[in-house]
C-alpha cells in the first residue's frame, strides 16, 4: 500500500508539472472552444499510454516468472490469467484517478490568466 501511495504521489507530481508546462496550450485550446472533456483526454492519454505499455510488458514477464517459481514447490497452484487482467485494470484506474485531479483543474482554469502575459 505504501509503494502504491508513493507511486501515486510521483504520478501526481508529474501530472501537475505537465499541466503547468502546458498552461498556455490549454488556454489557447479553451479560447478556441475546446471542452473540459477534450482537455482532460488530451492530458490523460499520455499517462494512460504509459500505464498500458507498462502492463503489457509486465504481465507476460510476471506470469512466466511466477509459474517458474511456483513449479519449484511440491504443492503448487496454477495462476489464472484473469488475476493479471484485474491487476492491470486496477493500476489503470489508480493512474486515471491520480491524473484526473490535475487534468480537470487545468481544464477548468480561466484561460485569461494563462494567456495574460503572452
């Protein structure tokens, strides 16, 4: 639980840094008529791509390693694939929840404040 919390804090910091870097872009998109959901998807999809790629790499590797490790025991259980699917969905949801706060707050910000000094 502590590792998940620390990873979520790191993801939250990265999301806030990305939102701060793209403030002017978000302001211009808002002025041109982009909705909050479009801006939310714009900011979230980069993080979700990384989480999906990490899951696609980790699931087969962990499945092979766990099967090898469990085969060393006299009484072992077989690991079903749905456990990994649930883990991938949970990690994606945690990442989405973590990033959503910064994405929505950046999307709902006043575009005049971000474009004032331009």
